C-alpha cells in the first residue's frame, strides 16, 4: 500500500472541496438559466392572455356598436353630410353608457355611403379604451326605406346585412 | 515542527469542510429561491391557460346567443363546463324582452384552481328580431 505524504493528501482534499464548490455553482447557474427561461415563457403567455382578454372585450363592444347601428338605422333616418371627397357620412352619437357596457370603453359608429341613392351603406364601429387600444369593425348593409312618413306611423327601414362584407381589424 | 505540521493539517481539513458547507448552503438557498420562482411561473402559466379557456367559453355563448337573436328574452342561466380538470361555471344574463330592439348580454365565467377563485366577464349588445333565426336578416 502506497502511503502519500501529508502535503499531497491535504492538496487533494483541498482540491476536492474546490471541485464540490465549483460543481454546486455550475449546477446553480444551470438551474437559474433554466428557470429564467421558463419564467420568460410564462410571462409571454401572461401577456398574450391579457391582450386576448382586452381585445375580446373591445371586440364585443364593437359588435354591440354594429348591432346598435343596425337597429338605429332601421328606426331612424340618417342626416347625411357630404364630405369634400364626395362621400356621404353620418356619425351616430353614442357612448358606452347608452349600451350599459363598461364606462371605460367608448364606441363610435359611422355610416358611409359613396352615393346618396345607393342602397348600400357601410357601418363602421370603433371601440376604444382609455389607453391606446382601438378595435374597428365594418360591414356593408343593404338599406331600403319602407315607411318614411315619420309623423304617421313612424319611420321604418329594412336593413339586410350583406354576407361576406364583415371585416374587423385592430 | 511536528506541532506545526499538525496545525496545518487541521487547518486544511477545516477549509475543505467549510467549502463543502458553504457550497451546500449556497446551493440550498439558490434552489429554494428557484423552486419558488418555478412554482409561481407554473401557476401563472396555468392561470393564463384557464383564462384563455374561459374566454373561449364566454365567446362561444355570446356567438350562440347572437345566432339565436330572434328568440332572446329577459332571461338568465348558468351551466357547468369541464376542461382539463377545471370546472368552469358559465352564467349569462340577458336584459330585454322579446321584440325589443336590443338586448344587453352579460356572460361571466367563474372557476377555481390551485391559485384561488377567478372571474371574467364579457358584455355586449345583441339586436332583437321577431322574424326568426336568419342571422343575415334584421327586420
């Protein structure tokens, strides 16, 4: 059996201690990197989810605006204003309070007709929150006045949604 | 000389032991912190997934109600839905009688997971109609 001198034994033990420390540090660094990567993924998921919820809230507000715009147009006659580009527009004054929705969402409905005699009207609804988020929806409808004698039986128009013309964008 | 040698020996053995203890201590503290971070990350990740699922259920209900807009009345309802071991309570409330011009609709989702109780809700307006279920015709 070979007996090592004390100096060699001590160096070996010291090296063992240093190796343990280094191993632990490397293990800790690897685990830290792994966990931080997972945390970043989790944060990204949270952000996506938060955006999805806010956008969905705005989208439903926009849908509400479009629906309300349909009803309003069925029962009321818009007073068109001619723009400089020849298009005819009408804005419906509306706030989220009218619809009973959250007061942090503002809804604006605009009607657009390229020709005053055209039966097609584009309804454009925009919902916005107090921050910089906006959501837009637009749809073409076929509009026919059924009864324009407002003083007698009330104004009535037929509003038919044109399939395939619905479009939304943020 | 012998005394000196013994003294050096005990000192060097001590530093090896201290190195091991310190490294174990650092590793334990670091691992505890990382474990806590990992658990929080996992919880928030599953919470995100649950919110997405709940949002999909709420959206689905609103789309169903919108399609059946001709039959909407002043009503409320509630049902339970299960997805990936989480039970979601879906409640809806419609304000507005049949034949009215529009209905205010509120759909809320409630669920319980390992991080507690959660709620989300969506509000919208659905136009009324008495002409049936044709989604393209509002008369």
